[in-house]
C-alpha cells in the first residue's frame, strides 16, 4: 500500500465509496455506494480497475489534495475545473500525478458529485466486506466508522502500478452526460402504482418539479406545484428499493437514494431507472425535474446492458 | 396465493395478507428461510418485513417473469411452510423511570394507566422480532398489549438517546443508536443483544439505581 494523497480541503462532503455493501438489507444495513454509478463505473474502467475499487465521492467540489507519491488518477462525474498544479486537466480520462503535485476539484455551475479514482483503488477499513461510507449507520470510510473524509486525512492506494498505454481509455464524448439545470427522470410503475389514480399518474409526468435543498445521500425531496394525493389507508412498512419514489402525506415526492433506510411506510408510485438515479445524483438544489413513464422492460434492458458492459457481478 | 410482483428493476416482492400479525409474519420468515436454503443461482438477497418479502436477483441471470414463476412454484405446495424453530429468547433489562422515559407521563395520560402499570404491561409479553429495518440492529417488536397502544408522535424528535425503549401502537423497539425518532419513549436499556428476525424478547424491569450501576460497568 502506498500513501497517495493528503487531504488539504475536503469541501462540502467527501466520502470513500466502493460499489456498495450488499447482502445485509435484512439486518437493516443499507448499501451505500456511489450515488452516480455511471460516473463511478467509468472512472474505474478508465483506470483498468476492478469495478468495485474504492473512489472518493466529492460533493459540490472544493476538494484539494497534495499528492504524496506518483500515481494515475481519473476524475469523472460533474464538477467545475480539475486542476493539477493549477493546470486544467481533462476529466473522464486518466492522468499521471507526481509526488508534490496539488490537485483541486472546483465546484461546477451544474452537477453535484464527482469521483476521484486512483489506479488500484483507495484503501479503507472494510466493514462487512465494504468500505462504502454510510454516515447514518456509522459504517465504512477510512476507519470503518462511517466518518467522511476530512482535512489531513491520508489516503492509500491498494496497489500502485506503473501507467500503461492502455490506460488512456476515455468514453466517447456522447457517452459523457452533459449536466444542465434541467433533467428528465425515467420511472417505471411498481408497488402502490395502481392505487394512485390515473390523474395522479398523469400529474407526476406533466408538472415540473424542482430538486429541493432537502436532499442528501438518503433521499431527494422534490417540490411540485400540485400534490400527488393518496386516497387510501397508511401502508404497512415494507422493503424500500433505491430509486423508489415515495409519496408522503404532503404529496411531494421523495426519491430514495443509496443511504436510504431499508424499510419504508409511505406509498410508492414508481421506481427510477438506473440512468434516472445517476441523473438525480447530479441534480443540485434548484434543478428542474420532469418524470417520464417507461415500461419496466426498458429499465431492465438498460441495467443489463450497463452491468454487462462494466462487468458488474456478485 | 400471495401477490408476487416486480418491485424494483432487480427485485420482486411477495406480499401476504396486509396485516401486522404473528401468523402472517411467520409466513414471511418461512418463505425467506426456504428460499435462502434453496439458494437459486439468481438470488442476491432477501428482505423480510412484516407481511412482505423483497427478493433481489441478478438481472444477468434471470428476468422478473422467471423469478415470479419460480416463487409461484415454491408457494404452490407445502414444502416452504415448515414451522421454524422459534428464534432465541432474549431477556433485556429496561429502566422505566421518568428520568429516562420522557414520554412516560404522556403515555399515562393517554392510556389512563399508572407508570407502574405501563412498566408491568410492557414487560409482561414475550415479543417477537417481526423484522429488522430503519437502522442497523433496529428490531421491530410486537405485539404490545392493546391497553398500551399510543400512536406515533405528530412531530418526530430530532434526537432519541441511544438505548431508548419506545412504543408506537402495537410495535415496540429499542433505538440501537441515537437517531431521529417518532415513537413514544417509555424506558431505557443499558445493553441489548444482536436480534434476528423471529427471535423472542422479554423485557425485565430494573430500577434507576440498577440502570445507573449498569451504565458504569
């Protein structure tokens, strides 16, 4: 293991994430992992890493680190400028860093999360086989206790390999999402969908929502002009998938994300597609959101394609 | 035949009768146990709740239709409803003194019971662990005596102290970590074991002095 970076400034929130902590939902332990899987998986692919290699999820930029040893990095996701010794680096491709360099990830105008990956992956104290940081559960991260990355933290790479010419992989530009101030989220009908009225199904996709500032890794609250109404009794708490769109009593949707609790008692009108979750992970407060109903088969085909492409398994 | 439907892009949910009841919850745990034992190649994990089970599967190994058909086949005979060994019985000490029970007075007012009666009614039954959820090690226990049924708080507390023992209608639980919470706090436990679904729990009343002694150990 080699010490790779010393954190000078962590920014709003920086957490160590691998692909997630799985197999423990029945014990009330949620999966954590990258909010924007697309960006996370690309960063590992660009560097020739295993799909599960741990990265730093940087929220809203403002991240600054000193390089302690030569390494190869990539930054994906959506941020402002990525600067190495004040020189602009292209994101979504690998770049070499040398001991003594300084890396800065600036906040961007749009988008919310970026992913700093190192060839070999960052190390942490695994808990239940994962370093995914879930703050509310006190699990994961550098020390296993769920703490985010902080100033003066030193991060190690699990292995340092010399750069190779095959590591200039970068996705075709039309595969790199462009983030603006508006986004459309594909949603498939599940759970209590049929118990909402057709008028509510229509309302969900016809009106514009705004991502509120009441959002974190557990969930994102959306504000719409007209509430989605639920005309039935309270439901019994049942398992809650990532991407579920819950409708609480006030009728404003809450979309459940990676740190969500495992059981939930609000009715659900649908679940986001994989790309919908990735897009919502980049929707800072004020982003305009539209929903779009898609058949479940379409959402399944997308997930299959993605997992096959990135070699996600287990 | 319970409802079996796609519940997520990579999951199917089986929903038994929509009630919080031991007989329904038994079915949930019997089915989970059976599917775990069978371990089909596509199975990733199972999440049992009160009356439902979520089955997460590998989308590269099966489709929703295949998983639904497999579950339907399991449910169509009696193999899956083997009575389970009752889970372990755990005795957990609880202090019901007002110093560690901020909602005790309110619960007394709402139910017409004295503090001593609340403690007595809460610590008499052998509760079952219906499910784990909400937070790691948060166990939903039931059923609370009907005389002690009090609904959740209108506004949840920002912070419930770790170890708080709480009730909400027929459910009771120990908050394993400080967290926000909307249930009525009627006591505090100083220690508790790891609980598994279908385990049994009996609370034992201890005095404030005994509780404070435990805290210092």
